[in-house]
C-alpha cells in the first residue's frame, strides 16, 4: 500500500522504525577538533538566498515571478553599471535571514537570485576593459552553464560571525583545507563590502561544497539597501501615465491579479551526490560547519521495485535547526534511479530540490496550479491506502494520533494531489514539481509542517514510483 510502513520519522520519536533519528546534540568530538581556539560553535540564522546561474536571467526571473508568485525586487545589470553580468533577486526578502529564529516563527524569507553572463568569454575583444576577477567569473559561469545547464550555484546562509565560520571551514585540521576531492575549500575569504548608494556594509565569505556548488556566509551588519551592494530596488510596474484621455472606444485589457501563493521560507535544500560520495559530503558539513546528522534513511527503506537511494539530513542545529541540508546518493537497483538520472544530466553532484514552506498548503498549491505550475501526481490508490490507515487509527487499531484531518480536508488534499506523512504527534503535507528545466535536474517541493519535522519517508515509495513513470517517458529506465 502507499504508505504501508510506519512513517514515524520525527525527531521526537527515537524508536522510529522508518528512518534513523540521531540525538539532537552535536557530535562534540568532531566539533571540538574542527573549531580553532577562541571560536565558539558557529551560529547559523537561516537561508538568506539561493543563487542560480542560468542562460537567461531575465526570463528565469519572470518565470518564478509569474509561476511561483516571487516578484523581482532587486536588479543589477547594464543599467546599474554591471557590464558582464545581470542578476535578478526574486521573492520576499526580509534582510538578515531569520529574524525570528529564537522563536522558530516563520521568517517570511524566500529569495532566489538568477544570474546570467551577458558577454561571451571566448569572444571578448583583446582590448576589453574587464577586470581579471570579472574575466575569471565570466569564464567560470560559461563553463558552469556548459556543464550543468541552468542550475543552483550557491546557497547563502546568514551567520553571526563570517570570520568564525570561514576559519573553521578552512582550518588546517589534519585533512588540510581541501575537500574530499582535493579541492581548496576557501573560495573567497571574509570581505566587507560597502554600499555607496544605500549605505552600510555587509560581510561575506565563500566556501566550496559538493560539486561546483558553493556556500556564501553572510552577515548583513548595518546594511540598508534592498538586497546586496550593487543591486538597486525594483518597484512593481505601473501602467504608463498619459496626458491625453483614452478614447471611449478603447477598452484596456485588465488581467485579474494572480492569486497569492504565501510561501514563507526555505525549509530545506537537498544535494544529490554521485556513487559513494554521500559520506564525504556529510562529513564536510560536520567538520567544516559544525552541522549534525538529523535524520537518515538507507536504501532498504527508500526503494521501489526498480531503484533505491540513501539520504542523510545534515542540520545546523541551534534554534529550531534552521538550516537543513539533506544529502542523497544513489543505491544499486534494477534500473537507473532518479538520483543517477540527475547525476548524468547535471554532470555530477549538485542541488536537487529546494523545499519552500507555507503555512497554508491548500491555498499555496491551488494558486500555484492556477498559475500553471506542474506537479508530480500520485495515483488515487495512494489516498485509498491513506484513508484505510487513518480509519484504523480512528478505530483504535492503528497508530494513536494526537491530531486530526477531516474527511473533507482529505478530499481537498486529494483534489490537489498533496501528499501526507505523519507520526503520532503531527503531520506534514508536501508535493513536488516536475523538473523546472529541460534537463531532468532541479525541482521544487512545497511543504507545510504541523508539529512534524520528518522528511516524508512515508511518501517516498509512491513518490518515487510516480517519478519513475516520468523517467520512463524520458527514456531513462
Ligand atoms: O522532504 C522530502 O520528503 C523529500 C523527499 O530524490 C525526497 O526530500 C527525497 C529524495 C528525492 C526526492 C524527494
Ligand atoms: Fe524534500
């Protein structure tokens, strides 16, 4: 049946039979090793934004504005003096990442940045007045596009101490400051950048993680601008003012405003690894960033008739475990798994999906569907099995539940093809878009949590079978 095995995978349930739960405390031995003297455990406040490198940032920004209700609020490009790159910041950004991390309240901070090169690297004239740094970045961006297509480049966290985290991440600690593939971890040492236009400054540093993905460590200090230095605010577009009154024969076309989506924050951001790379990627987060293992499942638990995967959720700890970076790797199966398909089309490791949290998934998904977002659909047998399980609980023969979803709510969830995973104390509602680009690589998850911090393990089988049907259409099984 669809969610037949016990989906008890919450952190509060240490006896989970589905998914392994780790203690809440950090791995002290590892952390002590890695922290250089004087530096305390780093504090992560949350996700600030996620940067994608794409072929056409203008269109990508429009796609996420129109389909996901994330308006462009800041821009840099030719008009702001950026001669080689254009960037659009979309979403709702409330500077500083997670102002409410102490309370665990929603941060109302969902922000993507789409960046494109706007000049060729190979065809720059000999006398092009470009800085060495911009020339190197132009080359890196074109290489990235060739290798990965439109893809996530950087996941930016707001931190208390950029210097502290960077120092820990790059410390000579027996492994040296190189990652498992022998590459230097430090990409950009801590740098303070002032903003002449808006005032104030930010501090950033950049480190390398899996694949070509990086993490920017950001402290917004006293920064006053709309997003980051170099960006200028973009206001919502108004219709052009005209002095001459419109002729009465002219009936302007007026579109109904698109329904609001209500995405609140980035819940987690998952990285796919190549074969046998998961452990090293997890160790990276433990040793370099002081993360701990929050939850895991292995291939005996996540498998369909055809394919399997392993997954470990790495978490920053601290208030409400604000930053969660699950790591997947393929496992042996009869056919090519979705992780292997990703690895082929992405040419290696990278960000697989970004989960966006909402407080009202019915409203969010209704709106997203109306806007044209395409989701992966599970068969109706999923809901038949779910109803049986919930009925058993209600009759006292199943899991004892401290929460309730009415038949009517369940019917609405089925209409929208929203998936449910739960334990005794709470539940989550989630669903997944189809891949967002031609390469079957990155997708987005929409998630609502109700006292349940698990990762939808009870949905994995149905979900992966649905994904496999799509893979088959792509000729990848
Ligand atoms: O939050 C979740 O439930 C997802 C599940 O390839 C998931 O992370 C895991 C692996 C995968 C697709 C979805
Ligand atoms: Fe997820």
